[in-house]
């Protein structure tokens, strides 16, 4: 540590002290210059960052407009919307970083300078002034004659008083210099540490955000590959069509022919002579449809019927005009002169017009040209069969139906788009960033629009929700004088509130009624898990219950084992999301998978296997979960455990040269059981083995299992 000014030396006022004092003052001056430079550079960096964020926001607005332009293409629109939302969050993180940088560097260093430096300047001015007075008093005292006793006494008293005053100011000045020397290290280090911590938080949030976008990026990459293939095929078809048309009509001569898929008999361009005195000719698009001659002056105008019924018209070639290739249509009311581009086109139009007139006269049922055919009756002669089942609603729509989930649980902002899967609450983007900084052991944040959600996780949001969790975590808010932030509150207020609420649990009601403390909370958690009471489980965790705590009265079981015994799939999922050890075993060597297999809960077995439960662990009797399922004759659980074991053995045997990923049959069966456990648990009623059963059979000798429902037959 650097040496400080010695107060004893200060009183002596020796030359060494004066030299050291000058060095101290020079250090303070240099430090003041450096601090001013750092604060100016920080301000420039923040200004540049804010300009970058503003430009980035404009760029994202352009992307949003581009996605609106592509709204007819669902693939491009969904991709752009999801990426735009993620980039919007990154811009928000950038803005937070610049705000924190401003506070960490500029504000803290400014406080250091304004707190010490002005006072140091004023104290030094007084110190220098009284030093000069001391020098003057000493000279006067030395110059007084010994024969003037009164003058000598007055000079001595003045010198003594001036020296005491000087010592007082010198000691005060030294104290301020030493204090500044000590404090500036703490403030500078704290400022830089706060800046680095802000950078750490920013990159951590960005990493989590991009990790959440990874499934979407993989899906988009697959869609891009498919679109690229389709685009190449479409481009090749267009080139072939272009080549065929170019080879067929390479002469440049216009053709007139019926349009495939259209009701027009013939269509093409003709010049039409005006009936006004000017007799001007104008090129229009003509067609014959439903025994009418129709034309359009331009693509911006609607069709106009020139002759409503061609049966009342006569058509003939027009030879008494200067223009070539002209013909005329005459009716009782009017006549019209038309001109084709060539004699071939003229003859084609004459033939088409005359043919249409002749056809109208010959056909007795001419109304068939204008009336649509009747639709065929419905098959079966009764009500139509019900349509396909509706698609499952998006995670956002399901989550917002929970109690209070339409507003952020911490600040009340409407339409939250993020959620904490282990707490069971929804939140806005700013509060989600603060939740991420707490760590995944406290809050696991996911997007309701970008991430994939399992059915049981959505159930937690619906059963718990913001109202229920806030009743637990904000129970003593009024007693403690807590003020809940609003959507427009500063981020610092929201951050302080969230830490007090979830980390310190300041507003949780004390559970002193049973007098058991954490042990009692652990017992309440176990009993709630056994009963499948999610609200009571959340309250027990809030009161400090250890999620992996063993209950001595229940043979050392944990809450997860109790949930597996009780049969609540949501309780198992809630505990696993809050850090429950899936492979913890009780005093009898049985874990959650043993308990679920013993109780015959197929959904719990499926969930625990997906979460990494050890299916080879044996209890005190030497039985693993598969042996227990065979002993209890539960067909579905035996199917799951054997398929999981076979899949694992195949994976181990194939090694690095084998196929990548799990067996597809195994994944299909797991998916079937998971969906059934979440949406139709009644179908998972215990089905036992039968010696002559139709669906499944177990042969003890060979260990052969047949599963006709999935079309799978494997031998272990």
C-alpha cells in the first residue's frame, strides 16, 4: 500500500514533509486530469452507443416493414417476426448496458471528484495563506530587540497563535489528502468493476437469448433448405416454359387463341374506331364471353360490354376505309369498326364472331352458358362428418389464461411474452432480463413465443400463475412497506424489487405457526407433493424448504419420491424444474423411478426417464425398476423401461460409428406415452400381462416382448 502523509511530520513541518506534500499534490493533480479524461471518453462512448442503438432500432423497423410486405408468405413472415423480436431484445440489452456504463463510470467518478477535490482546493488555499502568515510572524519575532520587552512579548504571542493555527490547517489538509488517497482506490476499482459487471450481464443475456433462438434457427435452416430446393425446381420450370413459348412464338407475330381455364372464346388486342366526329382509333383488349363482345381500354379500367347479345349482330369485312385488316359489327342500335394487326388475325376474329353467333342460334339451351352447374349432394344424405380436430393453441395463448398471467408478475405491464418455468409466472422483457441475472437456480426464463413448451410446463403456468405466486411472495408487502414497481418505473427499482422478492424473500409470510423452521417446511413440501398440491408446494419452497431434503419420518424419501408415489405428473415436473435430484434414493435404496413403477404411474415413469433417471439402480432387495414393473405385471411400464434399455444398449454398442440420435421407434413410443399422460391420463389405466392377451405378452423364459399397438417386436 502506498505511504500516506505522517501527521507527526506535519506538525514538525520539516523539508522532507514539504517535499512529500508537493508529491502528493502533484499526484492529485495528475489523477484529476486522468479522471476528467476517462469521464469525457466514457461520455463519447455512451453517445456513440446510443446513436448505434437508435440506428439499430431504425434498421429493425425496416425489417418489420419488410415482414409486413411479405405477409402473404407465412414462412418468411414467421421467420422475420421471430428474429425481429429477438433483435429487439438485444437492442434493449444494449440500451441497458449503456445506462449502466453511464452510472458505473461517469456518475461514480464524478461523485469522487465533486466530493473531495473542491474541498481540497479550498483547504489548500487556507493552508498556503496561513503558512505565509506564519513565515511573517516568525520574521517579526526574530527582528524584535531584546531591550523592548513589550514588543518581544507581543511578537512571541503572535508567533505562538499563528503556529497553532497553521498546525490545525496543516493537519486538516493532510487528513483530506490521505482520505482522498485512500478513497480514490476504492471508488475507481468499484467503478471499473461495475462497468465490467454490466458487460458480463450484457453478454450473458445475449448468450441466453441466442440459445433460446437456436431451435428457431435450426427450424429456419431446414425451411431455407427446402425453399432453396423448391426455388431451384421452380426456376427450372420457368426456364423450360420460357424456352417452349419462345420456340413456339419466335416469329413475333401476335396470336389469338382461346385462353385455357377461361370462359373467353377468343381474346386479343384490336383497334376500335370512335363513333365521335374525330373518328380516332384506340387499341383495346377484346374478348368474346357468354355471347357478348367485351373490351377494356387499359389494365386500370373495368371491362365494358360493347355488344350484349351477338345474336342481334352481323359481322362483315370493311373495305371502304384507308386502314387495312378492318371489319365491322352491326346491330339494330349501333355499329362498330375494328382493326386487327394482320389479315390472319382479322380472319380469326371474323370466324370467332360468326361462330359464336351461329352457336347461339343453334343451341336451344343457351342458358347453360351463363348458369353454373348444381353442386352434388352431400355423401350419405345427412349431416356432414365432423372436421379434423383443431390445432393446439400456441403457448402464449395457453399461458395468458392463467390467473393474472395477462400482466407481468413484477411490474404489471400488459401482454407479457416471457415466463419463468420453475416459478410458474409470466413477465415482461425487462423483468425477464433481471430474472436471468438471478441465475437459473432461482428463475429459469423462457420465451412464450420463441421457445417450445411441453404440456406439463404450460399446466404449471395455468395452475400457479401470477396471482397465486404473488400471494405467496408478496404476502407481507404492505407490512414491510414495499412499493411494487410500475411498467414505467426505472430498471433500478425493478431490479431491487425482484431481488427483495425472490432472493431475499422479504415479503414471504413467516411460517412460525408450526414452529418447525426448515425441517417443517420440508415435511410440508413432501406432503404437498404426495397430494399433488402445486400451490402448497410453491409456498413450502418459498418458506425455505430444501427441494432435495430427506424426510426421516418417511424412510428418507424426498419430495420427488413423494410426488411419484402420489401420481401427480405436474408435481414431478415442478420439482424437477426447481432442481430436484432425479436419482436420489431413500433408506431402502428406492428412488422416484422405483416408486413410480411400484405405484403403476406410467406418466411419471416416462417423465423421469426423459429427465435422466437411472433405470439400472437396484433397491435393498436387488430389484431395479424393470424388475418391479414385471413383478407388478404393468405392461405399459415394462414397455417403456425395456424400450429405453434397448435404445441405450444399441447406442452404446454402435459407438461413434453408429447412427446419430436415438431409435425412432423409442422416440415415437415415448411421445405417445407423454401426450397420453398429459392429455388423456385415463387411457393409461394399468394394463396387466395376460397369457393369452391380444395387445402385449410377456414370456418369462425368453424375455420376448411384443407391442402390437406400435408395430414393434424386439427381443432383449
